[in-house]
């Protein structure tokens, strides 16, 4: 499987909001570093990292703005979009992804992101979503702001 195909399999799983399928794209010892956070390792770590945001999202799209591939490595500039509680939250990322083509698995994933604007955008939305999950339904505009 080519580097591009392995990476696309991961991206497709994320967009389907399938943390198990996304995690299955990783080698057992593969680090996933969402800079500047500490790395998680292997399928279990990736599943744990992704499952909450994917579960909170009614829709996910990771738009690839630019991509380049060489020597089992992919560089992807992306805009990651999550619709949470009717509100789209987007973050610009740049990933460096290494792949073992013989096994068809990601062996390293480094995602670089400016967390300040992301946190400013997503934290209030997630707090509202969590309150709703806990049975507290704060009054707010229920209009949909979906991707597209």
C-alpha cells in the first residue's frame, strides 16, 4: 500500500468518525504527537486521543490544502473541521506522517498546530456540549452551522 493510500485510509476513518478504524492505521509502537502535547503510542493511544473529539462531533472533515510525498513520508497542510453542538470549529494543521508501506501502517505522525486560536474556538463549544450531555441544556441558538 502506498504512503498516500495509508494516509488517506486514516483521514477517511477520521472523517467517518471511526476512532477504531483510524487507530488501526497505526503500528503498535507508532507515536502520534499533537504538538506541543506529549505523544500517544500505537492504536490504543490514537483511539483514546481521537475518540472524545470524534464522539462530540456530528460531522468531521479534514480538508487537505497541500500535500507532498517522498521516501515513505507525507507532508499534509490541512484545515481540520469539527461540527460540535451545531457549531463548526476549524483548526489549521501541518502533519508529517511516516509510513511503513510493506505493512500498510503509519509509523509516526507529528501534527503541528497553533493551539491558541483552536482553544479559543473549541473550548466554549465543548463546554456547552458537555453540559448538554450531563443533562444541563443551556439556552442558546439551536441553529445549525454545519460544514459545507
